[in-house]
C-alpha cells in the first residue's frame, strides 16, 4: 500500500510538473534545459533512486553527483506511461555508476563488483558494443571514447589482454556512434585499430569455408541449446558481428578516401552475407540457426537467429522476414515477461538448471536489446507484414515491466520468463548489471530518431497511433544540434499545436498530423 501511495504522489507530481514544462525554454549547451522540457521536473526520480541503496561501491560519479551529471549529459524524456519514464531515467542513473576513472582515462565496466576473469580496471569485453550504442547519446563523448581507447591501446599501446575473450561488434558500434556525433576525427583515429581487430578474428576464428566459429560462452551466451562452452560452432552471432564490422570498416575507409580498403571490406561483407543466408538459414524452420562443427544445422531456434537484422544483413524480399513470426508465437519466443533466448516449444527449453548463466530459454536483457534493435531495423528498413509497431511496443512494454525487483527499479543478469523473477537478483554481482541497452532503444526505436550520415533528420516512431496522447524527447545532441521530438494529439499539452513535430535548435523543421516517418530537408 505504501508503495502504491508513493507512486500516486509521484504521478501527481509529474502531472503538476509537466504542466509547467509546456513553456518553451532556450537551448542550453550546458544541459538542464531543452526546447520544451525542463530537467528539474525529473529530478525526483534520481532522488528516489538514491534512497534505494546504501551505495557500498562508488566510482567516478557517485550518487550525490548523479543528478548533476545527468542534467548536463542526457536527453530528457516524458510520456503518459509512468513506468517508461521511470525506467528511462533509472537506466541513465545506473549507466553512470559504471563510469570508472583510471590512470588512462575513463572506462566503462560491466559489473560493479570485481570479477576474477576481468581485465585490468575490472573491464570485460562482452558488452562493449552495447556500451558504445548506449553512451553515444551522452552529451560528453569523453567517457566512451576513452573507454574504447583503453580497450585497444591500454596495454602499453596494444589491446588489452582479454579484449578477444568475447565476440564483438565494436567497429559497427563506433560507426553508429559517429552517425550521432559526426566525430570523424575520433572514428578515423580508431580506423587502423578496427582493421587490425578484424584480422585477429580472421586468424583465430575463421573456418575454411569463410564462416566464423565461436564457443557459446565466448559469445557471452553459455549453456545454450545449440552448443557448449567448448564446441566450435558457426553461430549467427559472430558471423553477423563480423558482417557488421566489415560494413562499418568499409564506411570508415570511404571517409578516409581509402578506396582499396573500402572495396576489400565490402567483398568480405558480401561473402559473409551469402554464407549466412545459405548455410545458417534453415528453410524448414524458416529461421537462422547455428551451423555446428559437424556441418549440420542445430535444428533449434534461438534468439540469436534475429541478430542478422541487427546489422541489416538479410537480403530483402527473399522470405527471411518469416522468422519474425516467432516473436508473436507463445511456442516460439513470446513469454509473459518478454522474449526468451530459445524457443519455448523445444523439449530442452530451461533444462539446464539455474544459477550458472544459462542461455537455454530464460530472458537476458543482453539478447532483448539485440532483438529489439533488430526488430526496429525490420520495421524501418524492410517491407514485410510479419511484425508491426504494435508488436514492437508490446515487447518494449514488457522490457520496461521486467526491470523491477521487489517493487523497485532493477536491472540484473537474467530473469524467469513466466514470473519475471530475477534469477540471481539477490546476488551483489548482479545489481546494476551493465550488459544491455535500453535508452538507445527508446531513442532510435520507440521515439524513432534514425541516425544517418547526411544532414537530414529522420524520425519514425514505433509507438502505435492511439497508444499515447503525448510524449516528448528533448535535448538530444545530434550532429552538433539540439533535437526535440514531440507528439501532442490535442495540442494542449505542449502548446505547439496538434500533431507530431521535430525541432532543431528550437526551430520547427517538420510536422505531421499523425505519428509517421518524417524526414527533414
């Protein structure tokens, strides 16, 4: 009852606060104000988060400095569905906990507590791609840029010792970060490292047929249904990652004017695309599956089969989109608390026990992030009827609902698909686990700001037309400008008129009467 009463008070506070937020304010490069929203209206979330713990571990930005950091660095967001809003600010609050100051600059950790298998500074390479994609929306780029440089040059100018302990889509993530901040200097500074990185994977993990193999544990996905900790399978994960990395390096080479390298990596990407489509696609199950070391398909659907779309790998109009029917099938991946990591119809689903990081069906935010990023790409870039905005919103809603434990916001390692119970939620190591994205999904998927290389601003919200009467994403630093995106069904919420609007540095640049794709000139 006290918990419900607290949220009634919060909801009332939001209603009162957002009435005042309708007044337009000037753009501030120092944060705190957007065009429409005022940061002080959301400080109460952080005040509450700070009371939820004893803060036994403190790093570069402790709780008492968390709001000041967030006010300067994050886009502001509000909507009528309070749990979306709360988890949005919660995930920024937890992300900054992982910023660690080292003798070589800032680093981003995965666990707050020390892990025996981590590299220097307690760094683990598994989720670096997620870290880059989430932190690309932070106004100050130094945190993620210094983290990446530590990974690739922090060992006396060489890569960290354990950089290659896990598969990686770092080059792809760096190029995606460039699409937000247009920092060509940093991207091209990392360009030689990415070429070297690709060559290391080719030497260590490429099969004679051109596919890449990986142990499931080195994908960060141990105890899977298709493999094992020592089995050398050609998985959709690493092969999609390497395709994405090849495409990204080709784009970097184009920026550099290095036509030979650009052509070379486009060929690498083309070869991988054909191999994934011909060897990993199971025409019987209509799904991308693991190709085993025995050169047979694993004959089980796993969430990793959606990862090719994370990189827009599958060729359009060849029927591959049929795989997405499985996200709506309760015998497939659809569960009460989100998307499972293996199909529920499998007789081996959830048979590996609990407590040893099993990827045999339970829900992992790491995978949810990948699948929802991939689904947003399908909805934006493919002509298909298998999934819709309603399906995307449903899964985002479940993702939000899953991020609570014992009545409070929480993000951990993995959870039960039917009860929502965090399977290692009481373990200290699992608190604030930095192993997934959420706010990148909110910005690029739900609200729909689609980063691109040119100066056009494209927004395609995946929010169903009649789901919310209003929402606003403000103070988004994009290509050096402050972008504001708002929807106001009646025109009364923000006083800017009815409809869907995009502002650039406070100036309206696109408008529509309904929620739809807008591209400004």
